[in-house]
């Protein structure tokens, strides 16, 4: 046994746990063998089949050993993570399956955070298969481990999880889907977006597995493509949730306000980065600090109300207008749905065209995550009136005040000026610049206003 958890137990107990660990890893190797065989069946190459079956699964056990060795080289790493293979085997034998799953998940995120899975293809695949194996292992526990050792391991896991809250990709996307479904727009002089009614149009019975999944797929697509910003080497970068392995909330008990937790992004491709939040002041970002996961909300870069108004005024939401009118003249979703049904509006063609309009709405504005307090105050802060591009270059300027195309602004001496901002992804961001009218014209900007959806998310 490698782990120091087992250094104090008797030789007899240590020997027994060593057998447990070997049995566990034998089970893992057999699981990997079955996994590779099922994948090889999809291959048209007989040579590849034999190679997959005879080589890959045999390499997986050594790949896990390699990952354990690499983890041991990281300073201040908790013992239960560094020796995850033995710890998980012992927890399983003690009947602590949920704790075993937790260790596998945490170890996987540590491996991604430190880019250990990138050394060879085998290590990356091996740890994924290992996590699957832990999650579905069914062998009954023998309860032959030292209760003191198991108790110590569980205490260490509980202590770690108090200061490190991990939210997986699937968990995050599920949370965002739930929030998106509640983002109805049921007011104003624009076309409404009654999501509850639209959901019923595509799924009248409310089934969990409807025949027409387009509304569900639309919500899921938006959630998967939500961006989260992070800082990497002095630059603002972003990944979509579908490319994020997990978000980690890390506590710091030594801080004056221990409730404020740092937020980290752990990427599928590897790497752990400190998350950033838009502030609502131009394109400025700050480090994201929150108390609980609910403090992170969805920010529509182009406000949905503005999207609905612009697309509606352009005559691009005719089917949604029909749905909106039904909702506006009804008491509730059911009443509105029955009205549409009786008027024979809900044909297949109508649903096809309505779905296209939903796609146009989500395409008009990217979504990203930000701190709730900043999102609530955003409308009162400094934003760009619009954005213009430098001719023949991929450079953009956000107009804050005084664009000569629409506003004539003069200082106290009567000179014309413009306040604008060169958009880049530096962190911290650059400041806005005041130009005289003459200097502003030298920027050589195109007259056309650029849609936010056409600009790199990290610049805005």
C-alpha cells in the first residue's frame, strides 16, 4: 500500500487491503477490456479491433499508476486525491460507494486542472474509463477494511468539500436550462416571448420524452453555448459550457469575508483558470467572487427585449407574433394554447417556422455568465451606444459618447470631441479615450454599426 493512510495499520490489515486494491484494479482492467471491445465493434478494421482489444486495456492500469505518480508530485495535494486508486478501492470495500464516486470525480478534475491527462492519449482515456468504472461497479463490499482508516478518509473528503465545491458540466447545463425556461418576456409594446406557451406547443402533454423535442433542444443548445470568461496570462478568454468540465468554488477561511468564494473554470481539454465576470462598465471584467452557485446568472449580451423589438420590427417574428397575441389576450398558458388549437394555427408548417424564429432569437445575442449583483446594476452603468469597425482591419471601437454620425458634442471651449474605447481582450482592460473630432476621423472607421453577435465575445 502506497498511501500514508495505511502506514499505521497492522501488517495483516495492510496485506488484506493490498489484496482489495489489486482486486479492484483487476476489475478495472476487465472493465476497460470490455469497453475497448465494444468500441472496436464499430471499427471496420480487423487489425484495429485486435490492437484495441490486446493493447489499450493493458496500458490503462499503468496509465492510472502514471497519473497517481504525477499527482504525488503536486505540492500540498490532499492524500485521498494523490492516492485515489487505493482510497477508492478501500472505500468501495467498506460500502462507501458515494464517497468513492466523489473521490473519482475530484481526482479527475485535479488531473484536468494540472494537464496531467495530456501527456499521452492513454492517460486521458484511462482516467475517463476509470471514473465510469467507479460509477458502475457492482461488486458487493466485504467490510474488511480498518474502520479507523475509512473514517479518516471520509473526514478528509468532507473537509476538502467544505472549501471546494465542484459543479460538473451536466450539473451546470441542467441549472442553466432550468433558468432559461423561466426567462419569459411578458410585458412591453414588443412581441412577447411566452416560453411556457411555446413549450406546450411542442409538448402538449408535458412528457419528459416528447415526440417533438425541438423546444427542449433549443433550450439545451443555448445552455451548452453559454460562455464563461476566465483570465489566462493577462488576457480575457472564454469557453462554452459544453467545453467546461467543471466550475469550482474555492473558499478562503482567512479572508475578511469567508462567504466570498473564488470561482475557477476547469476545461475539458485541461487547465484551471480563475473565472471573470463582466461588470457592465464598457468591456471591463473583474475576478468572479460569489457566495453560492445561484449568485452566477445568465447575461444576454444583447438584451432579449431589444432582440425581440428589432426582429419584430423587421417582420422576422410573424409566427411568434401569433403566439404572443394569443398569450396577451388569454388568462393563462392553457387558455392561450386552447385558443391557438381551436383556431387551427398549430400546423406542422407553423411549428417549423416558429422554431426557425426561435433560432434567430438565440442567434442574435450570445449568452455568458456573470455575477448576479452586477447584472442587476448593469442597466445603470456605462455601456457602448454601438460599435464600429476599423476599415480593412479586425479592430473595433465602442462609441460611448459623441459619435460625429449622430451626436455633436463640444467641450467648454467649443471644440468637438468623441469618447470611445478600443476593444481588446487585455486584463485589466484599457480605459476609454477622448478624441477630438479631427483625431477621431483618423481612426478610419466604417460607418456601419456592428452587431454584438458578430464580435469576439472576449472583446465586449
